[in-house]
């Protein structure tokens, strides 16, 4: 089992959800987040004054998948979250971590069947 941790742009959330549904990945946790990487923030105008926002809004997806679903999950996220054919800075990142164990709270089922 793996924990896929994806940081994407908020407008891409529905496209990523649809892409994941097509590859039969139907369970995930979605969290709002703020941060920056290579973008280093953004300069904006508010009531005639220029200001820099250092933290940009992002969406974090946390998805636990069995090993046989890993590649299709990553491919679906990358293709749906990319802006344009080449992609741009700020499209996001995908991290993959080992998931030691999964346990369903309602019936106590453990392991890959609990995912």
C-alpha cells in the first residue's frame, strides 16, 4: 500500500477527481493548503496598492492505494492537473510514501482490503 500525497491548483480539483474516477480510484481526502515553491508568491493590486502574497492557495489530495493502483493513480493526477501540454510552474507535485497499514474503523478490517 502507498500513500499518494498530491499538491495541485484548486481549479484542477474537479478534473483530477474525474480522472481518478475513470481509473477506479474513488476514495480520497481533500484539504485546503497554502504554500509556495518555485513560484515564490505573487504580486497583486488591492485598492490601488501593490502587495505580494507569499503563500498561494493549493489543494492537497491524500489517497491510499494498493500497489497495483499506484501507477494509474499517479498518471491520472499528472495528466489532469497539468496546465497545457507542457505544464507550467505551480501545477503541483506528487509524493509517494509507504503506507504501513490500513484499518477500517467500522469493522476492523486490516490491510489491502481496508483500502
